[in-house]
């Protein structure tokens, strides 16, 4: 199985996908479906947010961003085969990004216990972070509601979203990739409602190189 590649990459996304999504109880938007998300794009500032690390401890997202240039990846979870393929690609890409001074921050709805499973399965070195309530994904405009029929169909494939996140919302993020400088400015963004399509690694690397040039 291989990821489909999209050329050119849809990373500027000047036009939103669909109608403005409804707000969740805390005021952060959750789209009715993946095609209706309104993600942050190039030129936007990343929001603050609290995530959890592998040990379940709270981590301030902006503190991580300010520490060094970042490639931020939003993925659906360790249960997603297309996400797992992307994570394996990132393992190969990571040395090149580290040489540029970048860190990779991979964010998913998985609870910390499931992050550890991904770490062991793929022998990852980059940072995995839990956004089980999708607070950060909602702030990025990536969150959408999985409809009840899809939730039940996923269970038939032994995928339980509530068990994976530890939450009852049945929300997921649209898979996305961002290149962000230490001031929180987005230099590159990629998202696609087709879960089989992810940004090409070489395109992501090129964007990271260009972002460093613009940040000087």
C-alpha cells in the first residue's frame, strides 16, 4: 500500500472547503464533515493549546513552537493505516529536517497510552502529542464530526474512536501538515479531506528550507 500524492500540493488553501462550521460548547468550531473544515493557512499565527505527552503530562504547544522551527503534523490516530504510512515516511525525512534545525510535532486524538503504542510500533524519534479533546485541532480549524453511520462502520473494522481518544465526542482532525517558525507564523500548510492523500515528503522538506530563508 502506498500513499497517493497530490500535485500540486494544496497548501495555500485560499478558499475554505465549505460553510462555516458550528461551534462546540467551548466556542471552538467543529465541522459537520471533513469537506467543511476551515483550517489555518499560510500567514496565520498558530494558536496556543495544551497537549499531553507520552507520560500524560500537560505540554504547552506555543512553548514547543518557540523552542525551534517546527513541522506540525495532525493525524487521525495509530489505528489509521494511511497515517501509519505517513509516520514511516516522516521517520525517513526526520534526519534531513533535524539537520535544518527543525523538530517534528505529531498531534493526534490518541490518548497517551496509544501514543506509546505508535512509538514502539514505528520506532519513532520525533515528538508525539495527545490532543484527545481536539482542542488544538479545533483551534486550527481542522476538526470535524464523524457521523454515526461511519462510527459504527469503523467499529466493524475494530476501530473504536471513543476507546482511542478516551472521549465521547467522535471528532477527528482532517490530516494536515504545517511548517511554523519560532514566532508561530505559518509558512506552509497542507490539508486534504481525502484521508488517503498526504503531502509528499520532498514537498514538505522544500517548504521547510524555504521557510528558513524567509525567517532570516
